[in-house]
């Protein structure tokens, strides 16, 4: 391991900073969490007393020792703050959605290229055990020739949430930009760029100003991939449903990492593999037989390990900005399709091909 730590700054200390970033930066020996931006509060002081609480983003960018900046602010600020950090000579991790529009995403990518800095997008759900399991099943052809792939993220939250930047009619707000990029990214990683896209986007909760239900279909040559999420599902809801000529795979329940991290479990003090393996998926066969598939261990620490390998040893990035921009392109196409009578549009490719299995 390189002896020089990756001096890192966290742009905010909300849920994302507290759960998905600060614990992993602190736990990985190659990183040093020097700054946490909190404009008025000092919540991070108790848990990270060795870190400096910065009252402005600009204060962080002026420090030449800072090598990496994590932009985990409200969605509408992602692109502009990523640009600021890149222009200040910093490597960047930006939360999803990478940008609100394809145009601003391209601008950020061009600045990163000009500055010679890495632009990384936090698609951490690639590192969840259930997705790793699904990816292996498809890669190995266990289910045969696919006819349908579905991934769901449904919950029962009929009330408008308290976070205004998620619930008000501002750029990047709503479920489409919150969960959509993660789910679309998984479909693109598995199958590449689609031939066409269908979008059904709705505001279902009473008084909702934002899209809180989406059902997006990515149409491929031989099968469809559906990504859908909403706020009116109760009881056990399927996470993955994959139909193929050799069997049908179903998986209920979510990866345990987020829930455990919210409870205060630290990345280095828990057996993630044991927890994941207890959440079985099931394959049903045409002859009526069934087999159970243990879920692989996932760990978000793999994301930060990949960042370390890229910054210190030049290993290719685990999540390319081009791939993250593809998710925004799909969202734009879904919005376009939703406004059409047939709700279907041809998916014109805007970037080089996404990574596939």
C-alpha cells in the first residue's frame, strides 16, 4: 500500500455522508478524512474529531493537500460542485445522479479531461451482494435465454417526505433521479445499450410535486429489462424477477448493508457475507422443481478500494463517468417517451458503449 494517504474532503454530512461515505473513508487505511463540510451544525465532531469541520466548500478547495473531494450534496448541485472541485485540481467522487441533464454531464466530463483528474460516480449498488449474484447467474447462462428481466424498489411511503430538495419541483428531485440512476445502471451493466425505451412516469401521492413512481422498460433484441419503483407497495415485494428458458429466478428483500450502516454498524466490524448468504434467491424450473441460490457477500468498501487502486496504481475506474451519463440519457429518453401517446422512443446512443458482462 502506498504510504501517502489520499487526503479527502466530504462536501456534506447528511445521510449520505454519515452512512455511505465517512465510515468507509475513515475505515480504509489509504484515506484520510481531513474535511467535512457542515455550514452551520457540527454533527460530525463527535464521531470524527480528527476531521476539520469546514463552513464552506470553497474553504476545502483552497487546501492544496486535499486530493479527493466527495460531492454528496442535493442532486441539483452535483454537476456544478463537481466542476468547481475539478477546476481546483481535485479528483472527484460525485453521488448519483451524476448530473441532471446529459448536457451538463458532458461539460463536467470535458473539464475532468482537461484537468487530467479522475471523475468517479458513486454507483455503490453495483457492490451489493444481490446484484453480484444476479450478474453471475446471467453471465453463466444459468437461466438460459432470457425473455424478461425486472428489478424493483418498492416501499410504502404514501406521505410527502420532509426533505424539500427531494420533494419540491426542482431539477433532479423525485424518485426518478433518486433511485432511477442506480436501477438503470444495473440494467445497462448487464445488457448494454437498448434499442428502444418506454417510460411510464407518475405523481401518485396526494399533493406530490415530483415523479414518485416510474416503470421504465429497456427494449433489447430478444428481451425486455424493466426497472420500476414506487411508494405504494406493502408487504414482501420482489427485488429481482428474471425469466429464462431454463428457469425463473426470484429474489425478495434488499441488501442488508444500508440498513445496518444506518444502525451504526461499522464497515470493519461486521460479517457482511454471513448476513447476505441468509437471504436466498430461488430458481423455479419447468418441471416444478426449485433450487435455492445463496446471495453473495457485498461490500461498499470495494468501491473505495477501487478508488484507491485507481488513484495510486492507475487501475481502470470501477464506474466510468460515461456509464453514469448513460443513466441520465435513459432518464431523459423516459421523460420524452412518457409524453408520447405510444410512450416508446428509439434509444439513440450518446456515448461509447456501456460496460456489459
